[in-house]
């Protein structure tokens, strides 16, 4: 008899997680990166911090360039709507935010 490893629970599409261990931001087995954008500023929680914005088939991820421990993972099933609004950026002044 061989021991089977238990299946990994999928949290990536169902949860919002802040400041997780950077290893949890790597795409899980089967997760596909759709697109990424560099130098995206977080105007809400870390105003002035630039990072990478990554879209996968399960979630959207933002990771700060200067400190990868500052990050955000938003599962697609948690997104109810998306809006573009005016925001004040420390880097660009008045700008638009998603």
C-alpha cells in the first residue's frame, strides 16, 4: 500500500490575501499567467510604491518592487465589479486608478 499525498486546496481564486510569503505568489501547478504590467503604483494602501501587476487565470497579483513581502493576491471569485476612478499618486499627482 502506498501513501497518497492529500490534494492541495485551491485558495488562489477564492481569497484576498495581503502581504503573504512571496512563495505563495508563484503560479500553482496548472495556473497560467495571462499578462503582467511593470511599474504599477498601489495608490490605496502603499501610495508611492511601484510594483508588478500580474493577471492569471485564477487571480490578480500586485508585488512591490522594493520589498516582495508587500503584496496582494485577489482571487477572481472575490471580484464583484471593477471601476476606474480619480486618485492622487505620490509619483504622478492626479491620475486614474482601477
